[in-house]
């Protein structure tokens, strides 16, 4: 049997060679197609290979009657509608490791060019200016490099910087002091990195939590003369705040490969001589382009050969009879994980998932993946999915345990998620109520009844008269309406908990004001 592949974006010859030498594969290259033309042509193909240009939308997927797999020759899948692909039973694969080396090398090149003012000096020579004093740089040796985000690329950057005899301090939500010691680097919080680093490079995904992570307040914490590098994602650094920090001389220089809006014709930062920049070239090497093309082509071949693909990014096929039983629990499992990670203050070391009652008789592996996905996506965003959740947890050193018991504490079914850190154990339980849908029924030792979606505020407080009234008045001042409220306490006058469902997101200012109220000692805002 021959499988037909449509290649809609240019990929390297090495990737084409892999396909060309496979007898069961027939491919056609048709780039720069309009959406309408692509929609007409895709009907006859079994696979679609793209890079970042072609938009694989729900509309396009709905027209692809024979499509079985989509390959993205690159890391991200922002241009592919994953939900639509999954709904249509289409596997999506990508090449997550292909540009790791390229991006790490580009980061190091930017650090060295920034420290020695190489682009500025070159530009001066091009303009017939010979001025050695103006372009005196600084050495990297014995300087502290702060790495925020220690994934594949951040780890490679740290390793290379050690070769320049730099001191490395890193922050990652899944990094512990023990792991840092083994890597020969220093562990620190975000604030520690900001305060102590001479150079700061960011390597996190762009999420709600990392949007403008480096902002005006962050620059205030930094030492004078710090230098900033962003070869990760535009938007992690507040570009307006960076501009002001450079103008005020707090920041000595910045190297930027990515920007909040791309492409652009001009940019405020590029008017500053202290800034060097490249047009998103982190993965733009011959080797990286070859690697991602080969990786994704080989995965497509594996799929059509009946083998397991190596880099799936959406949920694989599940037998219909099993899916029908467990699908109602998917939303509950993921949201319990997301809810719990917001309550956890330390690095997770162990996750226990307890399946009770009817759940103990089901195939729960997909639910475990969904739960772990919910735990990790706060820090990994769309990069984590049902397929790679357990892999990422393992890479982060998180141990996952499943437990089954017929005892369900009065519920027909009960799903409990527990996380353990060095300093705390936290747990949350949920169930599906017949006719009423999913519910959170317990948070730690407190009994509640909350629908796990929308905007939830968790308030830990002292059980004293007036707390609820003060809380309600403050939210009213911020024009925040309370939809539902659950309250439980350990003892009269002792520790208690409130779970509020509110009509809009609780911003940081309102949350900080709540925590300042008498008898309230911690507030957590969770958006599900």
C-alpha cells in the first residue's frame, strides 16, 4: 500500500531524501498554496507536512477526509489546531529536539557579542570609524549568568556558559537544590537570579505566568549594569520596561532574537546603541533545519509502518469501548491537576492519584496522563499534552503512582490527586455527580462542593466573625461578583477555607489587598 504525503512548506532535502527512499511513500511538494487551494488538494492525501507558514485550521482539517497524520518540521505547533486534529483522529507529530543545539549556540553567540560589543564595533568600522576606547567590553569569566528556565535549551546554555568559566545560577519551577548541585550550578528563586546575575537569559515558554516576567519591578531588583538576553519567546520581557531600564543605565545592554510582535519594520529598542538584535534566528542553522525535517519525516514513516511515533503531541487512539467509559472524567482529571498545582508552593517530587469506587474498575492510564498534564501545564503551557505529560514528569524527576480501591467514602466514584514536596503534602478530590457533572468535593482536609471550572479563589483564613464580610466588601470595591461560596473549618475559631466562584479573573492587586485583611493569611486565584 502506498501512502500519499503533501508537503505544504519547504523542508530540507535531507528530509525529502528520507521519504524518497521509502517505497511505500509517495510525496508531492506544493508550497505557498492559498487556504482554498490547499483545502481542495488535501482531500486525497494521507499525511500533511508543514513548518510554521501553513495554517492547519479546523476548517482545513474538516476537509481532509483521508488525513491520518500531520507532521510539523519544528518545535511548536501553534499553527495546527490540535483539538480539531484529535477530534478527527489525526495524530500530530513534531521535532522538539531538532533545534536545541542551534538555539543554545545562538544564545551563547548573543551573550558574547553583547559582552564585547561586536555588532556596534563592526558597524562603526563599516562607517569608517576607528574607536577602540568606545567599544571596551567585559569578560564572561567569573561573571554570574542567571538562567530562568532550565529545560532542554536552558540546560545546554548553562553547560556552554560553564565552559566560559561563568558562575551559573538557575531557576526552574521543577529544579531542586539537589539537582542543581549535581549539575554544578547554583539553585535560586526568580528573585535570587534577578538580584545576583550579571547576565540574565530567559528560556521559558510564553504563558500567562511568564508574560512580562521580566518587568519594571524585576529590573528594580537587578544590580546596575546587568545585561539581558532573550532568545526564547517574545513577551517574556516587557519591552517598554526594558527600554526604560536601558535609558536609565540600570541595564547596560540587551540582546534580543525574539519580540512581542514579529515581523516589524522598526522597533523602539533598536534606536538604542546598547541593544543588539537578530530576526528570530535561534533555530536558523542548516543543521537544525535538516534535523527537524529528518525527525518529522522518520516519524511519519514510523506511523505508516505501524510503529510507535517518537514525538506525538496530541492524544493517541484509544479503543472506543474504553474511551466511552473514561471520557466523562477527562475534564475532571485535568482540572484537579491544574487546581492543585496552584495550591502547591514548592517543587513537586511525587504525585499520587487514587481511583476509588467505579473508577477502580476502569482503564485509568489516560486519566493519569490528563491529571499530570493539568499539573504541568501551568509551567509548560501547550507544550505538555496527554501523550508527553508522563515523559515530562519523569524528566523533571517527578514520581507518579496510581492507586485503586473499591472504597470511595460515600461517592460512587472518587478521584483524588495528592502532591508531595519537601515541605508539604497537598491533595484535592473530585467526583462526577449523576446529572450534575464534575465537582471538587475535598481540598486537603476540608469538605467543599465546587464546580471545577471558571474563576476560583481559594482563601485560607482564621475562623473569626467578620472575615467573610470584609472579603465581600473588598471584592465589591473591585467590581467582582461572587457566584458561589463554600466555607469549611477544622475547628471552631481555627483554620478555615473559603472557595469562591467569581465572575471574572482576580487580578494581582485585588489578591494582595485580600491577603492584607485581618485573619486572612493566603489567597490563591485559579482560572480553569
